[in-house]
C-alpha cells in the first residue's frame, strides 16, 4: 500500500512545481522562490523525495520481476535489475546536475 | 482490438512511461528545486535551479516539461485508481474525470509557462 501512496507525493510535488513555473512565467520570480523556501514546503519535499525514491526502487525491482533477461542458461534476478537501475539512476542524476546546473 | 480497449492500453502505456520518468528524473528534480536550493546544499550555492536549468534553453526546457508532465500524469493516474481501491469505487467515473481534468490543465499550464519562459523552443535548432 505504501507504493500506491508514493503517487500522492509525486502528483502533489508536480502540482507545486507547475505553480512555481507559472509564477516564474508571469514575472513573479521572487514569489516562486519564496514559496520554495517555505518551511512547510521544504518538509513536504523531504518526504516527497523519500517516497519518490521508494517508488523508484520498487519500480526497478518490479521491472526485473516482470521482464527477466535471459543470458544463456541463466535468467536475471529482480535484485540484479534493482542494482543496475539504481546505478543508472545515480548516473542520470549526476548527468542532470553536471549538464543542466553546473555547466 | 476494440477502440475502448485500445485507448485503455494507450493510457496505461503512458502511465508506465510516466513511471520511468518519475523514477529516473523526479528524485534529482525534487532534490535540486525543493531541498538543495532552499537549504543552500550542493550544488545550489546562490542561484536557483529553475533559472539554471532554463539557461540551457531547449534541453533544459524539454527536461522540465518531460519531468513535470510525465510525473503529473503518473502520479494523478495512480492516485485516482488508488482511491477507487480504497472504497471510492462508486465514484470511479467522477474521480477519473477530475483526474484527467487535473492532468490536462496541469500539462497545458506547464507547456504555456515554459513557452513564455523560452519562446524559441518551438523553432528548429
């Protein structure tokens, strides 16, 4: 059931960020940034990150369960898909930070 | 395949794609926008992440659109079906209607906002 509730945090964070983007677009950049500095919003974001990571890990495990890969006589296990996808998640996150934020 | 079944398959396909987006792109977005920026953690010392991402024009705009729209679709789609599993099954139609309305309005708002912030996004590179 926890897995289902991760969708609540995914949806609400998306809605908050859409509102922030609309404030940016209407020229109210200071209001948008003040919204993200609100302690309640920060606390929600910490929870949202935890639930989103839970969503990601269970999703990766599910991929390995639903679509195991056959290599010769052996078939991949769900935990192997989990590990590969966690590594991929770290690489993608680092690439996003390097390409879109630090460069 | 009947039309309704085909539409159903497409909606679940988009939901699955949104699941990948929420799994791979949303955690870093939440960290940058919602935690690193307000708390001044690495790599957000000073500037805000949304402006930094939008400074990369097309790729930054595309990243924001795909991440926010995909996550919104996935989150709302799953949440409304969770509510029906929690005993709100009689209100399934109404929940679906509200859910799709939020998804459509949300995607239109994010697309319009990004278009205003980067008007050149529709022009060819």
